[in-house]
């Protein structure tokens, strides 16, 4: 019997070495090094790192001091906005609204309103800053500003960065029914982005994510699998998305690649297409991304490992 596989490593630093470098600069409170590292990435990487920094607890004082010293610095504004949004969500928690206290909601909205003011100023000074606009799209959901305002923010970003996947993924969430959207609008936006993207770009993963969002909305894994497997249209679109991205010869493991492959791995597993799922799990090696696995309850790593074991047993390990 082969040795059991280790649990997946979900830490972004395991896939992207720049993450460790940025975290070290942040821990040292070395603003010049932090700024050079983050601003040295392409727009996708910069937005990715801004989000990762935002997840770090207890750095508000440092980021606030940096922004006070450098009020016109786009990165200083994007980082502080990112931190405030994520700090607010930590206070709110992932609980359903009826289980969130009035005080939690008050602090949550206070953090988001502060982030909004920081990010409005940042995008006014730097209208081409993809990271700041992406945070504003995310913040629009938390502040419940509506579909039209979220789309307006995305359109402002897209004037400068037409295929910015982090922003597209954020807006896709806004268009899902859980955020007062519709499946028609979610699928339509995902297709719009995929069709406009260059061959081999990861963008077509949005089509798959939209189908998984709808499938998992049915409640159980069995129902999600039945929904996908029973839809020739969904299967066809997922295959087409793979041809445009992960199966295309121009596809590269750039920023966000582990998330992209994780989403496809789950979709192929739910479609009972185990060789295709095994191919994506093998391409990730020891890595993984919570992606849609976090929706299943009981721990994303446990579900990822179970899906991976099943794909290898039934589809073979590539």
C-alpha cells in the first residue's frame, strides 16, 4: 500500500516565495523593503500580496503610521484598506447574521466605513491602482452598496486592467444570489470575462467557480454532484473553460495558480471525471487552496484530502 498523502499545504507562502519575503519585511516593520517587494510585482501579484498582508493581525498602527507619513502612496492606502476590511470581517465572523451580535455588526461596519474612506482617497489619487479598486469591490459587498455600484467600481478598474482576475473573482461573488444577485448574472459575467481573456489565461476558472457556487447551493455534496453531472451544459462549459486555461499550452503557474487548479479539481471530482481531477491534484503536488472546499464545513483540508484520495484511487495519479 502506498504511504498516505500528507494534508495539503494551504499556506500561500508555500506556493509563492514572495509571500514569505513580504511577511518578513512586515514583521520587521521595514516599509522600504515591503514597498519594494509588493510594488515589484505585476498587478495580479500586487493585489494578491495586498490581500495577504491584510490578513495579518495587529498591524493597524504600523500601516496607519506609514500612511500618515506617505499620504500620496498608493500602496500605503491599499494595504490599510485591505487590513481594515479583513479586521472587520474577523469581528463579524463567518456566522449567519442571526448569530452575530449588534456590537459585532457595529464594529464590522465601522471598520468597513473607515476602509472605504481610505480607499476612496487612494483611488482618487491613483485611479489606475488595481489593488485599491479590488478592495473597493470587496468592500461594496460588506457595505451592501448593491450590484450597480460594485459593477461601477469594477468598470473603473477595467479601464486600466482589463483582465484583472482578483477583481473579477470579487465581483463574481457580488453577482451570486447570496449577495442579492442571480445565477443568470453570475454565469453571464463569468462568461464575459472568459471570452475576453487571452488564450491560456486563468480567467476561465470563473466559469467553473460560478457552476460550483450554484451546485453547492443545493446543500449536500450528493445534490451538488447530481446537479453538475445532470447538466450537459455545465459539463460542456467546464470542459471549455479547461481548454481555455489549464489544458491550454500557454497556461502558466502564475499568481493564483493553486486556487485555479483547486477549483477545477473539485469540479472534475463532482462530475466523477476522476482522471481529470487527479491530473489537477497531481499538478499541485503537496499544495492546495481552500477555494470551494471551505464551503463544505468541517475543515477544508479534510475535504481536499478526501477528494484527492478519491481522484487518485479512481483516476490514477498523474
